[in-house]
C-alpha cells in the first residue's frame, strides 16, 4: 500500500496523525514515510488493507494505492527499501488514485477481480469519507460500545438522535460494504 497526502504543499504534514491512527492495523512492515508526504506499508491480509482504507477515508486528505503482487524476500527492515511487483503496482495505483474523485485505486493482474475490488474499496471510502463530524462521532462510539443506547449516552444524545446520526452516516451500509470490499480484495489477483 502506498499513500500520498493530497494538496500537501498547501497543507500541514498529516503523516504523524495518519501514523497514529493506523498504529493498530496489522502489517508485515510498518507504515513508513518514503518521501515528503508519502508513506508505504506491507500488509498481507485484505482485512488489514480495508481497515487502513477506512481509517484514511475518515481522516480525509489521502490518495490510496493498493498493489497486489509479490515482494522480494527477505523483506528489508524498512518498508521503503522493499522491492517486488506489489510495490510497483502500489506506485501505479497511488498515481491513478490522485486523478480520481474517490482516491482509492487497486492494481493487480486480473482486470475483472481488480475492478470489482477497486469499486468496493472506493464505495467504502465514499461512505466513510462523506460523513459529517457528528456522523463520525456516532460511528466512533458505536465501534467502542456494544449498544446504540450506550453510545448515545456517551455522546449525550437521545437514542433517537443517535439512530438518526447513524442512518445519516450510513453506518449500516459501512459494515456490509466493509465485508464486500474485504472479500473482493482477497479474491483479486
């Protein structure tokens, strides 16, 4: 995965915030700054890649490239020193992601499975990225609590208001889309 900050010359350096938010995502080689406002990681599960896409979509300001392929082994200690088709494809993908409205691109060898995986990842980024701040807060609390009532109490809103926020944030669509994006990415080659 290669990720690049959008409009970095006109914005603050957002990498420390991204690294902090991504710190619990399992990687083979951790998120590592490659140059300026760009970073990479080596991940080996579709679940981890999808989790990273969700986090970066929540933060906003990122173009995300997902490369599917082999890596040369043994992997070096630092991600940026890695080589292989996965790295090359992630570079191609992030370049493509910079040119599109929903900045997630997937590059692999099978056009049909890659296209399906890319569409699902973009849909997921759209669902997550277009939330209001109240929607983001409601979803964050749902991820922390077991029930909607507990989440509502934490936010200091009524259960009805919580339900409205979750509906507006497409919380229920996110869960289904996450599963779809993960399955399609796992099938992509």
